[in-house]
């Protein structure tokens, strides 16, 4: 019985840690998104709703690594230096659009 419980816990831990940005907090990410006025730049690029940048057919991001790279590019464009934890938070927030596995 103890072995079954241990295996169940290990499986749960493995699946939870397999999610991208598992160490991020989406609410903290949303605050960063607003703090850095990310949508202002997105809207200037696309016109209208800046969030459409995440759902357009030719989007650049298809996995967590590409999202981190894009966050670094964007933050560099505005002169911000995101910490590794901030990238986790922002990634967790943005993943509501991307639905990365």
C-alpha cells in the first residue's frame, strides 16, 4: 500500500513539474505585463487589440523556449531586464493565450 501511495505521489509531481512555467504565478505575470505596458507596443505593431499578437496565425511562439526568447527580445526593446522568476511569472500569465504543454 505504501508503494502505491509513493508511486501516485511521484506521478503527480512529475506531471505537475512537466507544465511550462510551473514555478510562475499568473497574477504576478499579469502585473508585470501591465507594469511594462506590453500591450501598448503590441497594439502599435498590430493596431487595435494588442492581445491579438498571441493568437495570430503566423505567431512566433510554439513552445516554452520560444516564449522565453520572445520575452527576452521584448524586454530588451523596452530596456527591462527580467529575472528568471519574472520570466516564470510572465510565462505563466501568457500561457493562458498560448496553452503550451
